[in-house]
C-alpha cells in the first residue's frame, strides 16, 4: 500500500488535472459560443510570436492541432503547479487555507508577474473587473480542487 505522502502527491496531480480539464472545457465552450479564440489561445499565440513561430490570424479559431498544443500546454502547466503545491505543503496543511493561498499565489505568479515579464500578456492591473474576477475565481477553484483532491487521496 502506498504511503500517505505518495497518495497526497498523486491526489494533488489528479486535482490539478481535473481542475485543468474543467478550465479547458470552459475555454473551448466559450470559443464555440463566441466564435473567437479564447484568451488562452491568444496568450499561446503571443508566446509563439515571441519565439518567431508562425501563428494563425488573431481572429481565427484554433485548429484541432493548435487546440491540442494550447490545451496540452495548459494542462502541463497545471500539473507542474500541482507538483509545486504538493512540494510546498504537507499532510497537515488545511485544505481551504492551503488551497486558496496556492490558487492566489499561482494567479499572481502567472498573470501579474510572469506573463507581463515575458511580454505575452498585458499586465493584469490593466484588466477590467470582470476579467480580474474570472481569473481570480478560476485560480482559487484550481487551488481548492488541487488541495481537496490531495487530502482525499491521502485519506484513501
């Protein structure tokens, strides 16, 4: 039988994957409803431009191949974040406090610091309230899902 720590790590990874898949579903659904590329597709294209890669026109929906790359990269980032959560916490970390702190830290790191520093997105402080709320909620839910799944797996 796996020890508690191994179960917690596996649970954190599963939580990061589940939360990431949920966000992926929301993004793709939003693209289909609006007929416009998602914010994540625009972010990935900006990163590709920085690397000198060819990208589709800004208003074109992603092809299946591009969508696979976009969402695969996003899921990989979510798994990396989940590993960070597992490494930074222990079995006694409170689920709600730990999950919210983790989600907030991940949001600040990606949207407020790293994205603008790399020049792939506008600084978050320039976003409108609806965008700030959406990003905040998405990352807090990601953090809570990761923490709750880690705890549930630890107890299984």
